[in-house]
C-alpha cells in the first residue's frame, strides 16, 4: 500500500501559521518525521489562504523537498497553484484531485499531461459526494473517460470513492468499501482514500481509522492518505498486508516488529476525544 502523509495541511494546527510566517523549520520537521515513519509521498495543502495559494504551495513544495527525497501529492483545486508547485517539484507528483464538478477536469488534466503526473479522481459530481456505491461508480467511470480523452495512461489514475463521516451518514463506510470492491472487480483502476475522513466528529478517532483501513485493504485499496505518525495505524497496515498475502514471507511485518513498531504501546487507544 502506498502511504501518503497528510500532516502538511493548512487546516491542521500550526501549519497555516507556519506557511504565513514562512517557518520552514516547522514544515521541514513535519516532513522529516513523516518520511522517517514510512511515508512514500507527502501531501501538501495551502488552501487556507486562497489568494496566496500559488505562492504558498510552491513554497511548500520547495521547502519540503529540501529535506526529504520524496515526491509530493499536491492537494489543491487551483490550477494556478498546482502549476506553481509543479514548477519546482522533483520527481513524479500526484495531483489531488479532479472531480465531476464543472471546470475541475479542464483545469487540472492538461497540467497532469504536461508534467506526466499521477492524478486522483474523486468520484463526486456537481451535487457533492454521493451516498450510494452505484452513484460513486457512475462518477468513477466518467472520470476514467475524461482521463482517457486527455491520453493520460489509466495506470496514472487513482480513483477515490469519496469518504463521508460515518457520524453523519451511517452507510458511509459500507458504501465506500463496496465501491472499492466494484472498482477492483470491474474497472481494474488503482484506488485511494483519505482514511481519517471516516471518523470526523467522533471520539477515539484513531480506533475507527485503523479499523476502516484494515477493511479497505481487504477490498483492494492501493493507496491511503493518512497520518503516518499514528504508529497503530501503520502497524494495522503492516498486519493487514501480511494477512492478505501481499507481504511475501511476512518480511515487512517482521521488519516492523524488529524496529519496535508493532509493540503494544503503539496499538493503544488514545486518550481524549481527538484523533
């Protein structure tokens, strides 16, 4: 499973302030900690200041890649911000995301093609995130057609079913898991999720995130945007991959054990109400 670290997001505590003050040390510490925890990509988001997003996202891309040799996932709906970040990016980025909403495909896919990026297709339409697996699949097919129309290889596309919090839609988890299975069995395209969205508004968020991740991996999930500093979440991913036959001779699981990443303290349920 591809792990995309989610911590450099302007909606999270301290990050927006660090971007505004150009506190590179704060951002670079977050980048290094996620890389050391096993992230394969780092997501960057600077959407909290829309007017300054192009400059801010480009600054984030440069600042992060000064200290880590990882590609980035650019979380932005702004073509100008995405293009600014890609101008200084090293390696093949992931752009997150296109949707079925008006203008999103036309604004982002030319940049994806020009820079030979990978791209996330979020299976939502003009009305937002669907509630049923069937609607998600309809949107997913439209996004696949759009990617093909731009002559972008389908292997560069990750489909995201769109995760609603289970606190506001009791069927949210089931619909996403069914969509993952349907994508794997009928479309064959890679899939991705923002794992922590499922637990928004609930206590013991890490417990819900870990359980959801294990269930999603069982349905064929290929990539996850998550907090790699949640050692229990990373341990759950290692265990799930071993149990599903994706870890030959359990080599990765045993390596995690030798590093102490599977120890009981890492798996404990956190205190308090947060995630």
